[in-house]
């Protein structure tokens, strides 16, 4: 081993690595490396001649080797950070134009009770979701809502009371359902918006997490402010999870969680037909 190699080994042994990455240090190191490369590029000498001159210096050799070690140790990339695809809600609005049906599994809380529901919806002839065909079933209490566009009729079935309420119109009372118009309005009302890019722990996909607050009055309610977190698939730009709180501060247990969202699924046969149970009392509501 010659003297230079010994100095190099001593130098490397003396490097102390902090196991906790510091983003500010990482960014500064990237900037310094890029600045050094840019400075060398501006020189009039040819690239190979510049590299030959630089590498003649033993000190430079050690510095370059150390930089390589740091790059490997901290996983530094010299790629432009803007390579991460940017997200805007307009992309979701555009993506929904290719969605004709959807299936959702939801958990929500009603007066302290945790309820599980399944929902199916099909795009209406008017171009949106919620005022077309829709079905919602509760696996806990058996409540069922069916909206049938061709019949222009809505059914509400309460198994505990053994009643079926029939509205001679598309009467839906549980809010917007992945409606393009809904997102357009939400875009105008969102406040304190935060975006976070990363890998989804469940699917492993690249995602963007949208966190925001909706003031009073809103697309939801005229009396209660909301706060929400929506996880979007960064490739499709469509939501894959949706969590909502009935307060503006993300406090406590969420009142609604959409944990499964499937786009353009194969719909169950007669999904939007409702058969009135024989023992149910039918209550026909007015059209108003």
C-alpha cells in the first residue's frame, strides 16, 4: 500500500455518517455538486482535458471519492426534483370523463355507531353520476336506497320499520357521489390545501394525498364545516381512498371513510332494480 492509498483509507474511516437523513443537508450537497460541475463546464478546456487535470491532484481524487461515497450512502439523486408529476384537481375532473360506473365500500359513523355500506353508481344520461342509477346497501341495519333513472323513481327501504318510501323522482339525500360538477365546485371552496407525494402503503402505487378544509356553507352542508383527506392514484388521477371529518380541524374519528373504490366495475345484474318485500308497507311521497 502506497502513501496516498493509506491517506485515503484514513480519510474514509474518519467520515461519520448520521443515520437520520437531513433534507436541508441533502439539498445543499446536491446544489454544491451541481454548482461545481457547472463551473467546470464553463471552462474553455475540453472535457477530457479538464478531467485529466482535476484527477492529477491527490486531494481532488480523495474529494471525488468522498462525494461518491456520500451519494451512495444518502441515496442522493442529481435528477431535477420537478420530475415528480405535478397534480391538479383539473386532472381528476378530466379523468372522470372516462368513468362510467363505480363501486365503493364505506365505513361511516352515525350517532356513535359504526356502519358498513356498499354503493354502486352508473353515469346518467345527463353526464354526471349521482342523478343517474345508484344503489346503497348497509350490511349492519339492512337499510337500502335505490335510485332508478329510467323509472325516475327513488326507493328507501327501512327493514326495522318494514317500510318502503317511494319518491316519483330522483331524490337522493346523502350528498354528491363522485360528480364532476362536485369537484368543480370543491375546487373553488377548498381552503388550507396541502399536497403530499409518496408511495401508498396499501397498494404500493405512487400517490398524491390532498388534504383540505371546506368552510360553511359548502358543497356538503350549509351548517357544518368539513375537513378531508383524499388519496389519488398519481397515474390515473382518480381517488383510491377518501376520509371525511364533520369538523374543520381533522379532529376525532372521521365520520366517513371510503376504503375501497373501483372504477368501471362489472355491475351486479339488476343492481338498480328494487323488489318491494311482501311484508313491507309502501309509503308514496309527493313529487315536491
